[in-house]
C-alpha cells in the first residue's frame, strides 16, 4: 500500500484526480451502467476558465502583436493558443514533447502555462526540422529555461535517446498529412503515461485525429454500448482547430 501511495504521489495532480475517478471500484452487484463516469465536466470547466483568462490577458495581446510582426502564416491564432494554454494549465504535465516547434508560438503558450502553474521543473522538448525558419524566435527569454530545443526530423529523433521514454503530454503540429499524423499519434501514444494528454493542431485538415480517437474505442458486442474496460481513452474533444484525448490507464502501473 505504501508503494502504491508513492506511485500516486508521483502522478501530476490533474492525472491523480482523473485516475481516481476512472478506477473507482464498483460495488458487487452494481449494474455496469452505474459504474460509468458522468461526463468530465470539471475538465471542460477548468479548460474553459483558463482559456478565457488567457484570451483577455496582456500576455496574449503581446504575443499576437509579435505574431503579426513576424508574419502569421503557419502560426496558431488566438483561439488555438488559448486552448493549448488552457489544456496544459489544467493538465500540469512535467514532460512534454512537441513536434513542429517552428518559431515557437505554440511552445510559448505551453511554457507560459507551466510557469503559471508553478511547474518549475517541467520540460518541453520541442522538435523542428526546418532549418530555414527562425527556430523558437517568438519564445520570451523568461520562459526559455523550460525549453529543450531539438533540431531534426522527428522520425530520426525518436530513434535516439534525446527524448524521454515516458511523457505526460504530446503536441502534434508538424507535417499535417494523414499518414504522418497517424504515425506520430501512435508513436507518442505509447510513450504517454497513464492519464497522459495527446493534443493535435489542425485536426480539420484530414481524418487522422478522428480515426485515431475512433480506434481507441471498444464496444460491447451484445449491447453496442461503450466497453470502458477495453477502451484506451477516457475523454476527447475538439475546440477550434485543436483536438485532444486523455489516455486511460491504471494508476498502479503509471
């Protein structure tokens, strides 16, 4: 029991709360439907609150000014930046991997969320393969201490020891082809810790995210209802052009 408590203590607060709800024991004789969770309204409420806070902040105004000055092509707009900030702020991840770091706008909002959540030891591994862009140029100096910039193709970097074996959050924002997105989702899903968060930008560009989420579901063959014991994710959603899904898992094996 002491070992289990130590494992729980190592899991981020948002994940411990989520996992405790996911894996609450069902009493003997309780009908299956009664063991299902209510919708995770606390996730949505917290994310909505954090996003609204960021949308009206001086920080957002300054970063949107920098976005325009740099040239907005290929960069997230304010809604997606606020959503990314809110998801990170809610989740409180310690280890994050981002693909398609580009000039660092998305990284900036991840790093800002970590700073506002006082996650001083958290690290964002940001991968960018384009040697012709100004890598991470938009990241403010005061947020760079949590940034681990990696230059190269993600396909090559995953074969090295530059990335941690286990991560708490993954953000896809690199090549938006169907097959590449599918590959990245599968590659980093297996690295995600229990209760981990997978996020993708530009989910509207093809069916990769929708297909990936669909494949994580399992249904009872007789009733057609969700079989939670075999499904791999606990919640998912889309807000603007950001999609996310929360990986289910047993906290004892986190």
